C-alpha cells in the first residue's frame, strides 16, 4: 500500500512557529500576562527551534573541524614525504662518498704495489656506448702532466694506455679493446706470450693469448704480467690470470684465455702512471737487446703493439 501521508515541509513548520510566537506575544499584551508567563510560552515555542539550530551548528562545527584535521594530516603527510626524499638524497650522497672512499683506498693499495712509479688519480668522465670500458675519457690531461703512451691501472692491474691528450682530459684505450695487443709473460717461468683484446671474448670478460709454446706449460690460475720486451707497457704490471687452457696434441702448443685482473664493466676511477716506458733508465737498451736477440715470433709480439 502506498503511504498517502503528505510530508510537512520544514519551511511550513518554521512559518507556523513564527505565527504562534506572534500570537503568544499579542495574547500576552492583550490579557496582561506577566513577563514570566509570556517568556515561558515563548521559550516553550522557541526551544525546539533552538535545539534544531544548535544541532545544525554542532554538525557544521564538527564538519569544519574534520576538514581542518584532514588538511592538517595532508600537510603533515607532505612534510613527511619531503623528509623521506631528503633522507634518501642524503643516503645516496653518503653511498657515493663511501664508494669514492673505497676507490681511494684501492688506489692507495695499488700505488703501494708499484711504489717506484709516480702516479696520479683520475675520474672516468665518458666512455664508448655499451657496458664495457673499451675506450674512455679521463678527467686529467696535458696540463696535469699526462702524455700519450702512459700506462693506466686500476683495481689490481693494468687497464690500458693513454692514446690522446687535451689540456684537461685524455683518452684511454683499454686492453679489452679488439685493437689492443700487449707483450706479456707468465711469471712462474718467465715465458713470453701476447695478450690480445677480442671482440668475441669481451662479453665474457676474457682476453685471448697467443704464442704459448710447450715451454710455457700454462695452467689455469698462472699469473700474467707485462713483459720487459714491450716498448709501450712498463714491465711487471699485472694483466690477469690464465684460464681455459687447451693443448694442441699435434704441435705441442697451447691455446688459452686470460681473465683480466680489472673489472672492465664497473670502472669509475683509475691511476695514470706518469712514466713512459721509453724514459725508464736503461730500459731502452735492455729492450733493444731483447728484441735484437729474439726470433721472429718475439719481434711480432712487439710489432703487434704498434
């Protein structure tokens, strides 16, 4: 069944209450009601209106307080986010400083490993596309005493050689570049070999090794350093370690790789040895004597570095 009752509009109730108030006042004036009696009648009529107004006012006040609280919470939340961003920035800065400090410690250790050489530290500021540091630019140049032909080291060993300088920067070709070739020797028996960069082996973080004769007797883990017959690289710089040795049964030679001592995927700072091989005392003469007494194979090793 439908509810046929008509709802009374609040506006009508308000008008009715006003009329009653006016009638009560008029009646009080006509009959001589006392002020207290008239006030009681008025209060009785106006009390519901006051309660309604108070209820509406309280509700409005609570809503305003709620909006104020929400605004305060949003402001506080934004402040907290800003503080978190600031703390994250400080953490990143501290991590970078820690990495720089660790790199400096490594450089100090490395300079102590080769105490006879004057060195200067430099930061890598640019490199070829890709993950590997084949050719890169460092933050020091001719104004800092850097010259083409100077050897570059990092971590625990040889990185490469300076190929070009400008007043404030220099370009370095690393030993993993496929155009790089270094005269080397296995330290356990001082047998010579040639370590080459390889495009195919680069992604495996390996170098190729040529001219391993029967006398070299290489095994995995043998240390490989730069040799005295090199005309570009200073002697005794660690290149890496022999790996993946295989012997050719027909001519008693070996094929192998070298795992470099340097992590060529994560370089950031290097040391430049401010000493050219040609300027070493008596090195030029000893290198010439070695090359003049060497067979065609050893001469090819030196030619490969050109």
